[in-house]
């Protein structure tokens, strides 16, 4: 029996892929091991954004694996960072859209596309937290979820109301698509994952009903952009959501990410879906509160449209846990542009806001734009915004 060590640095979507790799390998006679020294081969699923961390891990695996063991790299990193990848690795690899390569490399005849894997062990989410306090909070979140089900309480709901939320092993994960429709000038993910490829609606519903039959109460719709679901097969995300929320049962839905463009485009129809009460969280990454910066980012919406949608949700669906992302220091961002973002959160409310400093990527148009912002200015703006958001969060909690 051959042994394999599988690991991932990346997003929930990458973890879903790892889950399927594990299931696929086990069904075909491989033994999954937790110790790299026991492995006949190592499958490392990578993120294209966490560059330094991925490079360090590849170097570590090359150094510590058995001499006769093979390291195979998959995921986004080889396609988003080609030069860096070539400098450190000469072995076999494949991308997010090439899972059949694993069959080819290992001489396996069974199809990877027949594999479904929708749940994780608690260790997956606990191990991803870098700090002891965060790991403890993840354990608490998982325990409270189980306690809420047993006692019909809402302790976890209270945590969400004060801005604390993690994905965990009690949830059922449905990866409904790969890729997106965007051409954002700051993002290189499309070079790895390409245009959207949707899972057929019938298959999603079979998987969803499977989760219901297993007694699952929380479902996560996962994709690079759930909003772009169906664009390649003649339907849209609203049709998917309407089908799901129409199913009887005691369950709720988390939408991992919906691009503001699709939130705005479908909002008149999404309101009815949100009114069902089944959808309790989603992330929509606005990135900036300035229309000038949104235009430079190749975002196809205006901030006023986004504000209208979120304001409606704040007023009519207060139970929804809303998340967003902000990029500060994008090329040509003036102080006035930054203040538009800074003041955005006086108009609309989010439970969680992730603030990132812009980083140039060689494959993106933004890297060649004039008006690059100094690292010092980026750090200063990020600190100012985080300070405001922290104070605002405290005032909302009291």
C-alpha cells in the first residue's frame, strides 16, 4: 500500500479541493499519513497570494521528505507566480482546473470528477489558526454550535452579532463553481482558475439534499465568486438560491463570497431570497469607497449602488452577518479617495471588515500604473482604518 501526505495553504475553496484529493486517493488504495517522513509522495495544494509562506513550505518539504518520495505541487501558486516557482521547483505540478493530472501522474484510472467531499475534521480549522487564542476560539465556536443544536440556544448567534465568526467542521460545504467573470486589475487569481465553470444545478441540489439527509444544519456555498454561478450554463445564482431555500427543513446558508457587481445586478430578485431568513451570512468585497479607485480596479459598479444594497440589508435583514474587504494604497489613491473609504462605514454596517494593503503583482495592470503609493502611506492608511473600525465595533457591541 502506498502512502501520501496531503496539505494545503489556501482558502476554503482550496480546502474543498484537498478534501476531494484525500477521498479520491483513499478510494484508489492510498493511505493518508500525517507524517511527511512516512509518505511515498507529498501532495501540496498551494495559494498564489501567500507567496512567502508557500515558498518556505516547498523548501521545507524538499529538505525533509524521504529521498525516494516525490513532491507534487498543485493549486494556484505555479500559475500566479511562474518565475518564483521555476526558481525553487523542477518537479511535476498541476493547476486548479487540471485535477485529472493527478490521475495521470499516479496511474489511477478512476475519475476525480466523480468524487464529492463536503465535510472537514475539526483539526483542519483549528490548525489553520496561527495563535493559541484563535485556536481556542475556533474550538469554542464548534462546541457552541453543537450545544445550540442540542439545547436550541443561540450562543453562536451571539458571537456573530459581536463580529466573531469562523467556518467550522459542523458545516456542510458545497463548492458550486471554479473561476470567476472578473478582470480586476489587482487580482491574478484568474490566471490560475480562469473563467467560471459551474457545477450543474441538478448536481448541487443532490449534494445539498445529501447534507440535509445527514442532519446538517449549516451549509456553505463556496466559489471564487458565488455570484458568477451559472454564467457559463445559462442560469444565474438567484435560480440556485431559490431552489435551495425552497427545500423544507431546519437549516441556514452561508455564501462565501458574492462580488458586488452581481449583488447589485440581481438585488431586486435577491431581496426575496434574503427575506426567507435562510441566508444568514455572506461576504461582498467592496475594496474601496471611491468611484475613481473602483474604476481603476476595473470594478463594474459605483459605490452608491453598493451602499443602497447594504443599507437595505442593514434595515430589513438585521440577522445577516455581513463581511467585506478593503484595499488601501491602490495606485493613484489620494487622501480624498481614502477618506471616501474611511467614511463609507459611517453609512453602512458590516460585522467583519478585512483591511489589506495593496501589493503589486507582475501579471496585473495595476502593477504598471503610475502613482504607486509608498509603503509608509499604505501602512498609515491601514492603521487609521483599522482603528476606526475597531472603535466602531466596540460602540456597536455596547
